[in-house]
């Protein structure tokens, strides 16, 4: 399939909108052969051609074989895109065009949810004034994210319609940071991808092999951005503890911004918070206290391989917790959770040390010191054994539910 991208950035449009027309030879059902996606831009906006090309490819993924732009790109960008997306042809290439050069600041992908709010709170302490917060606002969708972003405004928010027009299928939120790399003077981008982000992230990795999440780095590198990994070892219950202790005033907005109310994801996180407050014998905020074990999800909202908070809730509340997390045709009480009896599940509030060396050396020590002060510690031997026990017990369950194709 060939794809042609035409961007109005080469016209230095003053309309306040960056428009990218996407023309495709063959498309999935219900998608138009030609569509235009829009991104809001501020006065003084400027962008390197390589950044636009890299952003455009994140929208269509690996479906294309031949890619053409209405502007030239550097040889470095072309080769990086060709290798990652397995393209037969990409261009036009201007051999004299310098690749996009890194800037001074780190960018943070900020959704307003739990993970990105916790990472933002950490960066406020370890990198004050040296990072920029970027939010993608999806036009006409995900109002829970909009609300959370409004509660803690980013440095830049870009309104876009690409998701509504079918150009998002679980890929990174990297199009907007790439488009604003020059405007915000960024050298790199960090996102709140936690340990149990998805099945790919939840690798055992005890032999030190290159983790799969590193394979996506070229999607940013083509546009002159480094992917900076700060949160990869931290898991979701630890995220809740970070927010509770560091920015409790942000906690409610972050919970509301993480997922729609009534979903399995939302309820499992609220119940996990109840457990943490109970363990620390602290008064529960009303939004936590109102989440009862009799509250059942209306929709799954993300039952995936990394659902550690689900195990955390069932470990502490038993069959009542399983009943509270049941939804639709999936009755959690019929799953054998007896393997949890021998586990403490303390690893859920800690961090996996396997990925520490991927964090920048200059940030590693202050990050670990801050986590230690927040009582978020490293895995010990028992934690590794418990994580393996969870993997082994949950793999057949997740395969049966269609979440996994094969064991982790």
C-alpha cells in the first residue's frame, strides 16, 4: 500500500491549525481513502520536516510500503523510518538537509491520569524547570482526560481529531510531541509507561536481554527525539502510593483522568487506594471511601496482562473483591485465586530493578532517592518469586479470555 502525506507546515500557515492530508491506496473497511487530520498550533509555531514525517508515520503504523511527503526529509530520517516501518520506499530525500537536532528540555507526555500525574510530580522534584508538559486533547472524546488536564494544566495542549478519524490503534501518543519538538526545544520525550503497561512491558527479563519496548525508539529518533525511560520499573500500585504521599491534592483528578467511571480499570484503582489507606491507617478521601465492594464495573476498560491492581484487590478482599471486579459475562469469583494465599503482593507497590540502567545516569540517583523517601522500594528475591507465581497462574486465565496468545 502507498501513502502520501501533504502537510501545510511548509506554507507557514497562520490559521492556527496544522493540517496533514493522508491519501492511501487501500484502506481498512469504513475508512476513507483520503482524509485530513488537524492539530491546533500556537502563534510562532515552527517545526522541522523530519518531525512532521516521523509524526505522520505514527498515525498509519506499519501498513504502508511506499510513503511520499510533499516536503523533503533528511537522509537520516528516511533511513530510520525505512528500517523501522519496513518501507520499500520513502521520500523525497534531500541529502543536504541536516537532521533535526536535539534541544534543551525533556518533554513529558501527560494524559492527566494516574501514571503521568505521578511521573510529573516526580519530575517537579528531580528536574524542576527543565522539562515541558505536553497533552494531546482528542476532539470530541475522552472527556475524563480533558477534565484531568484542566485540573493540572500542561505547558502545551494540542487539540487533534486524528483518533476520531480512525488513526489511533493503541500506539504511543507520540505524534503531538514530535510536532512540537522544535517549538518546545526538546531533546527527548518521557512517558509514564509503567512495568505492567501491557504484555510486552511485563517481560521477565532476568537474562538481561534487550526489552521489547526499546524497539519503538526509532519512531521518535526519526524526528530527532530520544526516548527517555524513567518509569518502566514502577508498577501501578506504587504509582498510587507516589500520588498519595507526594501530591495528595492531585489524586482525585488523576483517578478520574485515568479511565471512565464504572470501568474495571477505574474501580480496581479506587479499591487499591482503599487498601493503601487502610494499611497506613489514614482517613480516606470521600472519592475513595464511596467505592464499595458492592460496586461492579459496567465495562472492562482494560483487562490486560498488566492488571496487577486486580490481583492486589483480590489478595486483600478475597471473594468479595473478585465479586466487585466481575463484569458482564466474566465472573471473577469463578477463577481460582488460591495462588494468592501464599503471596504478600508487596511487589505491586515497588519497582522492578531490571530497567534502572535505561534511565539517564544523571537522573537515576535523585529518582531512586525520592522513591525511597516515598516508601517505594526495589524488588527483593521474594518479590521476584511472587511475580513469577502471578505470571504462571494468570497466563492460562488471560489466554482463555483472549488477552494473551501465548504464555509470558
